């Protein structure tokens, strides 16, 4: 088994500070890919609503910044979301720190856009490994930590329904997640575990900047996307985080296997 590394220790903070009232008061939440963008915005919102939070990420700088953004009260773990050994290590760390899990938000994802001729096996495997395999095994390895009603949230994407040139592998993995959420939604609801998804459209997060596009190309692409959007803009990470809070809380107690679309109307085109 791999070893999840706590980037920042917060042993003294488990019972200190933070909200005591809110939609997630007394809950323990794990957010993968929680050190930037949608994941970090959700971690901050969950924390504000009373949850004890653990987040995972890979970048040392991102881990450090997330720890500070979460006031030193979160369990911040370095982990590869596509490695089963490291997923197991994350669950062991969460169990050791909190003893249980109430909310699992699987938000970690990678995209390596390329024309079909330029996709090699390593890129294919890396994208499927994080975006599909890693999600499945994160849910599987989290099951022993759930004690009572729980919520699992998976980040999909509107590319799972729309054609998206150069994102064929990413879109296929996200489409697989849509099916997975429905199947596991039925399989796990008898245990009191609700499985649902959030499907974001164009959201202004660091992930877009990590696609490796030249600055001028990235700026032009962003402008074209915003112009095409019925809402005329990119969404914000905070707007997606509010949908995640809804699904994590008892407000969504009768939702099972659903996909909440947060895309400013893009998928309606």
C-alpha cells in the first residue's frame, strides 16, 4: 500500500474554530483534487457549513496554498488520484484522523487534449486512470469509512454528452462516469449512500491553464467559449461549489444517480 503524505498537520485543529452550524455541521468530507479550482472552493464552502475537511492534490505549491486557504484546519494529503495504492493510503489517513467519512466529493481530473493521431498509450492510460479508474476505486475504498447516511459526488463534464474534438479520451472517461454514477447510485442507495454527479461546463479554473496551450491561443479559446455561452461568460468555481454543497447536504436527500448540470446553458445549444 502507498503512503498518503499529510502535507500540513492539523492535529490540534480538529476541534478548534470553524462553523458549528450549517448544512454539513458535524460531517466529515473528503474532496479529491481539492487544492484548487472547484475542489478548493467546495472545501472552503463545506468548511464554512461546519464540515471537517480533508483534501488531496499533487502539487506541493497547491497543497501548501490550500492548507493556508483552509485556515490550517484541513487534512491536506499529497496523492495521485489514479493510483489504487495511494487511494487506499488516503482512506487510511482519513480514518486515522477522523474515524469515518460522511461526504466524498471526487473532483480530481486530468485532460490532455490532442488530435486522435497524437494520442499515445501513456496519455490514454493516464486520463482513463485518473478520470475513470481512480473514481471507481476511490468510491470502493471509501465504503468502509461510511457509517450511516452518506453522499458521494462525482465531477463529470458536459463533454460526456457533447462532441468535443481533441478531447475524445477525456470525454469518453467522463461519459463512463455518467454511467457509473447511475449504476452505483442504485447499488449503494440500500446502504444509505447517495451517489450523484455534477457536470460543469466552462468554468474559470486553473485546469484550463494547465492544458498546455500557448497564452495567445488559450486567451482566444476562452474568448470564443464565452461568446458562445448563452450566459456570455465562464462560470466560477464558487458557483459549482454551491451545487456540490446541495448534493452533499440533506437538501438532496431524495436524489440518487442524478447529474446536476452547471454550465450556463452550454449543453442546450
